[in-house]
C-alpha cells in the first residue's frame, strides 16, 4: 500500500472513531449493565441479591419488615430516638411507626437548617386481608373470607400456595404473632378455581369478572372431631384446634390483623440466574437497598434519613401511611434534638432545603405487552435504576412532577460517581398510570423525585426484577444521600 493511500485510510478511520465518539456523547444511550460493567460489579451484584432474597423471605409483611429492619439497625448501633435528649454528628436513631412503618437517621456534620437527605419507600404489598368475621363452613369445608388489599388481578391468587401472617391481640392483652405456611413442614392454604372441563361459561367472561372478590375464600380445613355430627362440625374442629394451639376463639379475629400472602420463596430466574422472582418486590426491592444505604453511613455531611411507610397500596392513609403526621413528627424531633430546641421557622426552612428520593418501583418493559408502553419512554430490565420525573395517571393526575433543577443535580452526581440510570414513564399516556408517596412529601416543601427498580408482573403474587438493577439501585441511593446538596 502506498504512503498516500495509508494516510488516507488512517484519516478515514480516525474520522469514523471521532464520529462514533461524538454520536455516543450526543445520543441518550442506556446500556445493558451485564454487558458494560466489570467482573467485580457482577460479583457484588450476585452477593447483594443473595442477601436481599434472604431478607425478603422473612419480611413478607410490613410488620415483619419493620421488626427485621430494627434488629439490623440495632446491630449497627442505632437506638430509639426517645432515648436521646440531644443529637450530635454520627448519632444513629430510629422510631417505629405503630410497628408498621419506620423512620431512622444518621446525624450529619452540617447544620440542621441546611436540610436532610431522605430515602423514602413503602413496605406494604398487595395481598388478601381477613374480613372481621372470616371463619365459616360450607359443605363440610372450612374457609376464611377475605378482602383484597391493593390493586390485584384476582384470578392470579387462585391455585397457588398461600401463607397466613399477622397479629392477634388476645383477651389478656398479649400479642400473638402468627406465621403459618412458610416452613417446609407447615401446611399451606389455598383458593380453588374451576376445572377447565366445566369452565366454558367462566372463560367467556372478562378477566376482571370471572373471579370475584367475594370468591377469594381461603381453604383452611376439612376435618371433624370424632363422633361429632352436629352442624358446623368442621368449623368447630378448626376453632378447637386454634384454641388449643393459640388460645384464641372466633371473636379474636375481629380485632386481628391477619394477612394472606404467597407462600413461595424468592427464587433465581433463568439459567444465568440474572433475575429474581418473589412476592413483594413492590416495594421492598427499593426499601431494602434504602435500608442498606443508610446503614452504611457513619459521619455524613448532611443528616441522612430513611422513611419506610405503610398503606401506600391503598392511598397512604391511616396513622401508619405516608400521609400520617407521625412521620413528620420524627423529622421535627430530629431537627429539634440536633438544633438544641425547636424553632418553627427554622424547621420549615430545614424542610425547604431537604432533598428526597421517593424510592418506589416502576414497570419494566415487557415485549409480550409492548402495546401499553412507549418504547422510547419506558424502563427496561438490566439498565439500572429508573429516574421518574413524574408519575400520576393520564394527564399527570396526582403527580408530584419534580423540578428540573433538582433532577439535573442528581444526574450530575450520578455521572460523577459512575451510576447508570434510565428514565421513562409508567406506560402510554392514556393506558393508565399510578402514584407513589412523593406527592405527600413534596407537599411539605421538600424536593422529591421518584427513583426505583423496574419490575415485571407488578402486583402479581410473584413479581420479577433484575439482580443488577437491584445492586445499582443500592449504589444510586448511597450516592444520593452522600453527595446531594
């Protein structure tokens, strides 16, 4: 090859490389993280996923999550905020919200007036709750009647193994904790469905009609006591068993909080084990990395707070939902004990300077149901945490809609710390939508944006997430509370 042709070829290759580099810098690209990250990142991903799955299996309800989180926090030196008269940099405190929500914080070096950095998730998930008078017998089978909690597809809850979790307050004032169906030698519980041989009429109905809410009755027994031919003999046998085992009678169910959840364990999905199927990813897949990110703090610049709330799936109502003043009470107490006293104007300025990630899940693009999503504006598995400027339904109804300045400041610190992210919306404009706790906290005046893990089959009894999205969500949350100003 002549010198002139070689020079021409070199110039062409240089121009091509320059063009590719410029294109990469100008285009918004969101790479698959399994392909683009290091071997160390992959190893950390798999290890973090194992820890998450183990925690999830013992934390299926909001009460269990709070109990297990407090145990983990206590091991890391956190104490109840009520035991502290004043707080200084490095102090670690928590407060249980009715045993179903949790606030905890690590006090920073900076003045409280400069605001807090908050991670906020919810720890309730769609499920079946018992009705006040749940126990009945019909044709010598015994059932619990239920009232479903949150948005579910009712047909998904039939013919799967179910477990019973919850608390019963006994007449002597003691609290009885119930968990049956999770151990390998436990019985499970069950909701029957119609066999296909007789299901032609059922199958002609709409999906939201062929299993009605009143039909979600959980099978709990089918035996009688010897020589008992009286009416409701099977129900009596179950009540006798429950009384012998737990010391309860039928009226104790009226005030109880009993939840029916899938009995399945969290499991790896696929030959490559890249995904996790489990009950309750929404929203424990964000709550867990938020918990871990806070526990990793020792002496942050700004005071870091984590808020784990209840009742999000039904509107965040009640005194354990995100709209409850009890969560703000913790922030007030935190401010006052750092500041050396309460100052109303000072606290309001603190909240105005506070920055928060509403750490909630979003939908992952599913090629089977591509028609409900805008492929240019949706989240994908394996591409990292999803930043969602606004949620809401259709015309942004109920959305918080974060400020551009705040959003851009997060993207800058993510870029500086090599945190991969993606963005999008919850489906096409007129396809539906959803909300998070962000609007309730934004109402106080703080800056809030939604940021969470993409999920397949959201609100199903068995949801799916990517392990690598989970791990980089943890890194994103940790990066936020350590670096945002």
